[in-house]
C-alpha cells in the first residue's frame, strides 16, 4: 500500500477553508467583498474532490479493512467537532432569546424557521442535506458534512467490487449525476448532486494518478511548473466568475489541479509545502466548522454596540447584512481581526476536540476491531 502523504493537497484544504471563511464575512468595501472571495463557495467542490482522492488513496487498496473500522474512523473524525459546534449554535439561539427580552432583535426568529426545534435531530445526525423536508441550518457549513459523511459509507460499499467494476460504478455515478444536473432533473437534492459528482470524480482522479505516476519521473520540473501555474490561474478565474452552474466545470478543474499537484514536482508545489500553509491545512476542518459561529457572534456584538451608540454598524445592503465601521481601512482591519480570531479558535478546537476525538476513535478500533 502506498503510504505517501500529499502535503500540497493538505495545504489546499487550509487555503480553501480560509477563502470560504472570508467569503462568509461581509465588511463593507473590504477585501472580503472581492469577487474571488464572493465566489469561494465553489471551494466546497474542492473539498469533495479532495476527499474522494485521499480516501481512495487511503482505503481503496488497503487490505483487511473492515466497515466497522472505517466507520469508526470517519465518525470520530467528523462528529466530535460537528456536535460541539451544533451545541454552540443552540446556545446562540438561547442567547438570542435572552437578547430579545432586552429589545435586541435579529433578522431571524428564535428557534423558528431554519433553526426550529424540529431541525435539531436532522442536523445532529447530519441528515439535513439529504431531503427536501429538512433545512440546512444552525451551523450552515455543516451541510457539506451531511453529504460527505454518508458518501463515505457509500464509497466503502463500492470497495467490495473488483477494481474494474468499482471504476465502472464510479464513472456511472459521475455520469448519471452530471446528466441529472445538465438536464435539470431533480432526482436528488442539489447538495447530494454536488457531493456525489465531486467525490467520485476525486476517486477517479486518484486511479488516474496511480496509473501514470510511474511514467512521470523523467518529466522535467519546468513542465510541472507550467501546468501548476495554469491550474492556479484557471482556478482563480473560475472562482472569480461566481456562477452557480459552474459546479460541474469547477469539479473537473479541481480534479485536474489535484492531479497536477499530487506529483509535487513543480515550483508552486514547493511553495504550497511551506510550513505555514501546512499548518493551515491541519486546521482546515476547524476553520471551516467554527468560522460561521464567530461571524454570528461578531454580528451580535455590533448589534449591541449599535443599540448603545445609535451608530448604524450593521446596515442592510442589497438584502445582505454588512458590518461597516465607517471607513474601508477600518473594515479591512476588522476583517483581519475576525480572521485571526477564527485561526485562534480553530487551533483550540483542533487540539481539544479534533485530536481528542480521533484518539477516542483509534482506541475503539484497537479495542473492538483489531483483536
């Protein structure tokens, strides 16, 4: 089994998570309002493709792996932080309920609409994105976990097929979903379509990588540098366009980008291996999962300040609630402070929740599976 760790791809996760976090901020006139960050929702497709690629690398050719072992590993990778953040958002709803008693009113009601009591159970078990009858609510970014977690399980089931049969199945899944999307046939939810399509494209990308990696040793590094540069430019371009129907194209571009950078032979690969970017990659899941709570708390803080001072800190612009401190410079500083706080909190949640959760999972596997 190939034990290679794709360091560049780890850094991609961190960079993408940062971009998604900035994209969910709204500081008037700040860097967060650049077209690139407005369109960075597309990086969720990158997460799906990366997951398909990495899990195929880690499990598709691994011997003696059981479903119980796989499920425990994936569950304790995802659920500890997910549950912790769901509890945070439930606490925020209670805080809103208290704030209303003091005359502070928010855009959404308390425990109503998307955050109604009945939405707690679907969100708890990551089912919210799978049906038209449940809502993507509370910690909004967890919608992608809802898809990814159960796609993991589907992926493992496909591993019982022979190599050629599973590849045909993966190709079939990608083709069918693409057909449904392109013909606007609502068989699955849009979220399910995004996850299935992108994840299994990632799985197929790894198969391609595995089959051609031995033929790349004599390729000059400048060739890889050229293709890496092309990929960076194209990714920046398509994200900046911010077109919803670009998900299909975006996933294909991300798969090609991942394939090029998986060899880690060009100049840009060396750049993306920098320890700072590697550190961000380590924190990527926490960044993705905590940033929305920090944004909500920041908005609440400025709502209180607005109530006290009478200054309109949180104007509504084109049906979007912004934070505006009165100048572009101050808004940029506030955005950077916000991002720094996200990184600080993410480091804490990584050390205290993610790592601890994974340790529990490993102990359970050791105790109940690997006997």
